[in-house]
C-alpha cells in the first residue's frame, strides 16, 4: 500500500456521556456492504466488481477479514463497545465505528448508506493517528454484551 499523505483530522471517538442509550439496538440495525477497493479477494461480499484493490487503499484481506459475517460481527462489536465517532449522519448512525480484530489490528468502518445504516471497513494504517487511539480505547470501553448476530 502506498503511504497516505494525510488523514481525516475530524475523526473523534464520541465521549462516553454522549453515546446513544441503546448500543445493542443500534448494533442490531446496522449492515455491512463492503467496498471492492479494499479487496484483493472477493470473499462472499457480493460486490460489483467483486474485487478492485487500489494501491492507496488498505486491504481487508491482509488482516483476514474475508467473510461478510466476520466484517458485520466486528462492526457490531465496535458499536456495542461504544467505539463510535462523535460525527453523525443525521440518520441516527455514526459516521465511523472502530473495532479491533482478534489479532489486535484496528479497523475503521465508514457509513456508506445513511438511509440503510450500511458500512464498509478497512484496517487502519500504522501511521494513522487513530490506530493507536483505537487500540488504547478498545480496552477502556470494556467487553460488550453479545447479542445473536
């Protein structure tokens, strides 16, 4: 992956006292769409085109997120932990959600359809300032209650 020159400096975790009351309910309403630019292997995402990896994009394949169910689980885990951005879309869905793979790799999901609440995600590059923040805050936010996904 080619190094990025800049990162979105508006991204911030929502303060705990401003989180939505029903995180489990929010997690149940979101979906995962995906983006072919973050894929070398199409997996079961059903994207068109199936894969169109770009040199300047981080790839989900590199961190073994190869199935839609796994991507959705990671998205929902991030929501249940309160790892939401302070920016919203006006639709009730946060602009970004952060999560951590079981191998400790921080991920960022970005809202792609505010009406449907669907996201696409990607691993955070090490030089992205949010990389270290997500790792640190993941532990601070505690283990969420799991619902059946």
